[in-house]
C-alpha cells in the first residue's frame, strides 16, 4: 500500500510501550485520522510506528494514498483520507 510518510524524533520518557503509543495517537486525534485498527472491521487511514529509546523516540506516521479493501495481507479496510496532513501540522501536535 502506498502512503505518504512523515518521520519525527521527539524527546520522551516511557516505561510502557503500549501506553506511550496510545499517548502519541491521542495527540494526533485533531487530524481526524484513524491510525490504528482496534478490530478487523475498522477502517484506517494510516499507521504509527515507533522506536522507543530512552529520551529519544523515532516516530513514523504513514497516511494511505489509496483505498484498499480487506485482502490476504490485511483484514481491515485501508482508506485514503479526504485531506492528508502536512509535516508541520503533525509536528505541532507532537510537541
């Protein structure tokens, strides 16, 4: 699946990786994107990938550029959002 990717490094301490990921996804909610499937019926607009290092997190955010129905590779629907955010919009939310 083709997608536009954005990469960031932020200073952040965490002890529980899943809680840390939840916090990042929560910060990005104003973008109006669904970035994680909570069940196989969800429709997602992209994903967040993180490398948790002490005080230095590498974050990749991908936004799908095409819509793709469920198939052998994924159970959820991947949907291109009506508006793709800019690097600047995402960066402001991550501060």
